[in-house]
């Protein structure tokens, strides 16, 4: 079996799905004007989407734990196509919001299963690379999907964006059916086993690593435009260029993270990526006062932040191989929770002081995530030591 073709197909699928999630930011004013709601109300589509992933995905992943993996990928991709079709047909805000929930649940399930399936299909020692390739699809959505989607929305209307995404889902369905092999589920679906996941301190502390890591990143990124405008003095076109740089280095970071997890080990690369992330945020308020410094520090910051993603996913899979779908689903939920909390914390910081302090608060959050990761790895190493002693 050519597993790489299947992995790249899953990466392409994640690219399309991530574009559907992120493109709303580019077409938000179009949606607000057409549906005659305020921009603030239209912005709640992001909140609704995050809630759909956070609350719906773990429930569905648990309910489908014993389902064959390719079938689950096909069903979630089909649900995604239906959700985007509903968005295209939405002439009321409530219907559009409902369609976003359908999309979110489908994406949450598909992404978790795709990552677990990629690791399952990969050759020994290549699991991290497979996860990194799949997650590159999400990173590429920042570089290509969102700008293209926004441009299409401006030319043909925002509804056409969702129609196009729905249509693109059809060849993905065909490809998954033809290329991805059958993968029987190894998930343990009993309620007792599921509760045990949340009783495992290694997994809980790893999830806290995700929470504080994504909060550290999003506390700043949610307000990156006003930060670059006020601190770096960038124009609108220069901010667009800076965001393009962020997207490019998000892709680079994802690939390095996946490759490095296999080559250099999960612990080492996770600590390096988090340390670089914290250092970049700490230096951000000073480095960004000069244009070249702003672009350079953005590259280091986003590159290191996205380097963490595949490493963290791989680590969670290794902690509970028989519950990987559930743990990855929980990780997606925690990630969405972190994004939501970060927006509120960042807003509080800006209102209480200024955008200059965002980087320092973000760095503190990433530092806390490093402590959570150290604790999780210490528990894992202690458990391995006990197992070796018991086998001796």
C-alpha cells in the first residue's frame, strides 16, 4: 500500500476543511451585509463553530469508536459537504449558524480520525511525519485557502465560497474511498475506558499543555492587526504581507514538527518549540518596533507555534494508542476552548493596558504549558520505569 498517497489525500481534505473554518474571517462583512446583521453578530459564527467542535466532536467520536475508520472518514466528509451545502442555501442567520455547527462537528471528527489513521498507516518511525503532513493542510489554508476564498467571495458572493467547498468535497470522498485502506478500529468504547482517559494524569497534563500553548499564541494573534499597526507602524498592505509570512512559516513549522518528532524525539522537540515560542513572544514588543524585526520575530513565533502541533498530537497518540481518536478529539476541544479564552484574555489586556503587553502575557501562558508538558513526561517516564521493573 502506498500510504503516502493516502496521507497526502487526507492532508488535502484537511486543507479544504480548514479553509471552510477560517475563510469566514475574510467574508464576514459580506455575510453581515447580506443577512442584515451586525458584524459583531456575524462574528459569533466563529464562536458557534468552536462550540460545535468542542462539544460535539468528542460525543460523536465516542459514539463511533468501534466504527471502521475509512467508513467514518467518508461519513464525516459527507456530513461536511452537506453542512457547506446548507451554508450556501442559507438566507437567514439562524440557518447559517446551524450549518456551521454541522460543519464543525464533521471537521472535528474527520481531523481526529485522519490523524489517528495517518499514524496507523505510517511505517514504524514515520508516524510523526505522517501527522505533520496531514496538519500541513491546515497550515496551508492560512496561506492559500483564506485569500482565495476571500477573493472568490468578493467576485461571486459569499455563498459561492461554501458551494465551491461543498463541490470540492465530492472528489475527496471518491479519493478516500479509492485510496485509503480499511482500518479496523482499535478504540475501546466502554464508558469505563473513556472515563479512564480523563483519570490519566499524563493525558490531562498533556491536554493542559495544549490549552496554555494555544492560549499563549492566540492571546497575541487575535489582536495581531492592531498590534502591528500600533507597535510596528505597518500599513494595511504590510500587515497583509506579514500575515502571509505567518502562513508560510506555519506550513514550515508543521513539516519540521512532524519530521523532527520521528528524528529527534517528542520530548526534545516539544520543549524546543515551546521555548522558542515563549522567547519570541517575550521579545515581540521590542523586536516589532522595527519593520524587519517585526517580520523576523513573526516568522520565529508562528514557525515554533505550529511546530508544536504535530509533536503534541503524536505524543497524545503514543499515550493512548487504543483511545487515540477520543484523545485527539478531546485535544481539538481543548484547543477550541483555548482559542475562545485567549480572545477574552487578550481583550482584557488591551483594555486594561495596551497591545504592547500582549506578548508578555502570551509568553507567560506558553511557559505554563512547558511546566504542564514537563509534568506529563515525568509521569510517562515513571510509568515506563515501573513497567520495566515489573517485567525484569
